[in-house]
């Protein structure tokens, strides 16, 4: 996961489509899994939660299941603010990079992360699909464009 750039002050918010905002238990999410073997599969996950007070939560995670009941999970968990710049969302974020290995605890750890992130975005006409364009590759093909759906937990 590339490091974010140095934080910058976000511009004043533009008119943000109300469908972008999330309730307390909602988020925009995307997940993808590869491999079907018990001992070698990957799951990629991305979640964005946007709130009407212009705060947000952003999570990227990669989980590698490498043996029966053994998984290495890397997650980048951010909180911060965002602004709408027309077809771009500008984030100012801080959080933690957490590594957890269920079979090798010596690999576990965490550290602070933060910075700014600018993503292209668009909605479908019904505001059911949020398309995000990342400035870096993510997933098995280093993809940059993702279609996210609103979910709840």
C-alpha cells in the first residue's frame, strides 16, 4: 500500500450528492477473493464511510490465508475529513497500519499512518453504485477503478 502524500487543507465542500452520506452502520464497500484452496487464497477489501459533518472512515485490507486456520491480515484504517471537488474526493486522513498473523504472532504490529488522498469518483444515476478511482493500484491486478455498493452491518 503506497504511503499517502503530505496532508493539505481540504477546500470548502461543493454540493455533495446526499446519497454519498452513510448512516451510523453503513459504508460503501468492495471485496474480492482469489484462490479456492484452503492454504492459499487472498481477500482484498475496501470500505469508505462518508458522514454529513464531512468526516469519514476509510479502510483497505488484504488477507492472505496461507495454511489451514492461518491468515496474515494487513489493514490500513483511517479516520479524517473529506471534501468534494466536483469529480474528485479529497481526503485528509490519519490512522493505523495493523498487521496480524494468526499463526505467527511475531509478525503482528501496528504503526501510525496518515496524509492526503485524492480519488476520482462518480455515481450511477440511481446513486446505488459509487465508482472510485484510486491514485495507486490495489487488488490482484493493481486495479485503480472500483465499483462500491452501500452496505450495512
